[in-house]
C-alpha cells in the first residue's frame, strides 16, 4: 500500500504544475490531513482523506457536489476572496483517488485559523455576510445532477439507537462507562430529534445553500477579513442549519441584524433551530464513539477523542432545555 508521502508527491504533476518543491504538513482537522504544496508556479493547500478512518466514507459521499458548487461560488464577484475554492484536474474532476488516500487541492490562503479563539465583532460580521451571500445567491447556483438536499432524516439515528439499546453490551467497557450516566438523556434527545425531523419535513420549508459547519476551525482570518473553508457538509437546507452556530453567541442581535440586511429579511424558525442544535450535539457524540471503537486507533487519538466525548456528554442535561431557551430568546427579540 502506498504511503501518504507517495500519494502527495503524485499530486502536482497530475495538475500540470510539475514536481513539488516542498510539501509541508499543516494543522490537521478532525476528518483529514492537511498539507501546503509548493511548485515553481503554484502554492496550494491539499486536503487528504484516509479511507481507514470511520468518518471518511461520509465525507466523500457528496464530494463532487460540494467541490463543483464551491468552485462556482468562489467565481462570483460578491463572494470574491471570501471562501476557498478547489483546483480542477485537466480532465475536469476535483479528486485524486489512490485507493487508500483521496485528495482535493485548494487555493492557499495565508491567514490564521482561530480555532477556539473568538472572532472580533468585525470579523464575525464579515463571516456572517459571506454566509448570507451564499444563502441569497442560492437560486442562481447551477446544481449538478447529484446534490445534497435536507430530508430531516438523520443518517445515524438507527445506529445511535442500537448503540444505546440492543448493542449496549457490545461496547468496550471504557466507552460504556463514559456513556452510562447519560444514556437515558441521550435516548430522550434522540427521540425529540426524530419527532422534530418528521414535523419539519411535513412543512416544506424554503431551502438555501448552507455550509453546515461554521466555527473557528473552518475559518481563516487575515486582519478583519475572514475566509470560509471546508465545505464538505454543503447542503440545501433551511437557513437555520447555518444560523444555529451563532444563536448562543452574546453578539447574536448584531450578527442576525447583519444577516437580515444581506438576505433581505428572515424570520428565525424555532423548531428548525432546535433540530439543528440537537442534531449537531448528538452527531458529535455518535462520531466520537465511532472513532473510539475502531480497533486500529492510536493511544494519542483515543485520548483526544475520549476527552472530546467527555466534554460533550457534560452538556447532555442542558440540551434537554434547549427548546425552552430558544423560545424564550426569540420571544424577547
């Protein structure tokens, strides 16, 4: 099996850029390796997925859709220099697949990834403007034949339900011990999520093009300017799929006012907002567990993912009150 280094060395010639003069590791995200690739003519960022990772298949399912659409979005004057875009291979595709490793190559943006450091007010408003522009431009986007559309049917809910019930005794003891104090609450939240999904599907809400993963790890900052990156979760969905990331920010009134100005007005749907808050919370827990039970996991990764799982589980009881918190805040506005 080819090594990651061998895979990366093949990329630049495939794009017609000659051989790479340097390939430098960057801070990886949760789902992929990241590298800076330099040639005599180009500097690019490479995102590489490893098929041995549990999360990779889901990340790649709609990769052609998100890559094609983000390439189009980045070419629109209103969104210039606001988001990353992929380079196409000479034959027109955007992915290099060597079997174990799959890479997409993007324009390199010199900036800082704030991660867990809060954005300034100016930076936050620049970012929400980018999202608002994406939502507003949706009717003009040339969608490919296969694209991702919200169905409110959560792909992992059956697996999560089995994990909490029929497959509980098969969990490794350490993971079982972490989940046990929160097992009943997680089951209640999963039931609530399913009920909300059924209600929202029946309502035929308007859909816009949503990023779905807006946070400091998916943002590059240069001064007061932000650049939105990592569009793997791109989907046509209610605007609340993106707005819920900001709803608990103390600066929400200013953020939402800017969003309304960009899109021409929007009334927040409380049920949709709650659905996406619950979905994100439960999905994170499910994916931490999925990674922890992979037999080949390293001790370093196990320690990291177990810590993330414990942190998220600590919010389980608070999530039971999320609906009331949303209703109270919206009523006060």
